[in-house]
C-alpha cells in the first residue's frame, strides 16, 4: 500500500483552497455585485446568497482570508493523509 506524504497532500489542499479563493476574488472584481450573486446562486443550486455577499472587502482582509484558507486546507490535507496512513498500519 502506498503511504501519503502529509506535507505534500497538505500543501496540495492548501494551494487548491487558495486558488479557489482567488477565483472568488476575480468573480467579485469582474462581475460586480449582481453578477456575483447570480454566479453563486447558480453554483449553490439556487441558494439565495444576496444577503451574504459583501462587496466592500478590504485588501488586508482578503489577504488574511487567503492565508487562513491555505492554512485550513493544509490542515485538512494533512489530517486526511495521517488518517489514511494510520489505517494502513492497522490493516498490516
């Protein structure tokens, strides 16, 4: 059985989350408030996001958001790898 590298999987999850966060930033910057609402309403199967979307996000707040998203993604990826590797040891 192949063992997962905790650091590499954590980095992959973190980077993926950060890229998705950047994608959201690009949608908000280019589509405007109405376009952003339409985009996320269709993405979330018709869930009304009009009361959730705030367009006046400061640059520092966005920076901290992307850093926090990366850290949470890294932790999720590391946990998945650790749980997977621990399960392999149990099977042996």
